C-alpha cells in the first residue's frame, strides 16, 4: 500500500518513544495552562453565576481537567519507557493535522521543548490573535 503525502513536506521515521515524550511535554503544558485559569475564577469576579454551587462545579471541572491531563501524560510517559528506541513512526500526517503553529512545531521538530508555551514572564495583556 502506498500513501500519497501530496506536498506535506518530507517525511522521516522517528523513534516512537521520542514522539511520545513530545506528546507528554504538550500534555503537561496543557495542564499548566488550565491551572493558570483557576485563580482567576475564585471569588465573584470570575464565573458569571450567582449560584455558588455552580461556581464550585466549574472549579471542580477545571481541577479534573488538570488531573486527567497530567494522568494521561504520566501514563504515556510510563509506557514509553518500555518501548524500544528502534520502533519507528512517521508523524508527518499527524503533525499536519495540528492547527496550532507552536504545537505543530513542538510535535514535529524532533526536539523536546523546555518551558511552557505561555511563560509567566510574558507581560500581562500580551496575546496572539488567531
């Protein structure tokens, strides 16, 4: 079976564990970004609801999202340790489906990213329009 990549750029096989570790890094970054939202929702200025129980449910949902994201990262991290580096995959098609440029670069670059996609050192009010 032959697959036509139609100009999606050159494809090369990479070590599956290396690819999975880049996914782990992205999942940890997602958890970090979600966690940064939580403090903004405390008190009356965050969740637009007069119902305190609804506010608690939103906060619990955010906490659950963080826990699930970190759980997925740890799961992938743990099983990756048992996969031989000789197992190779071509991530070209999968990377081309990613919409966010920074994530696409991080997943397709072959290198682990250090730090977070939205570091705390960015000035308040800075944003990237999309």
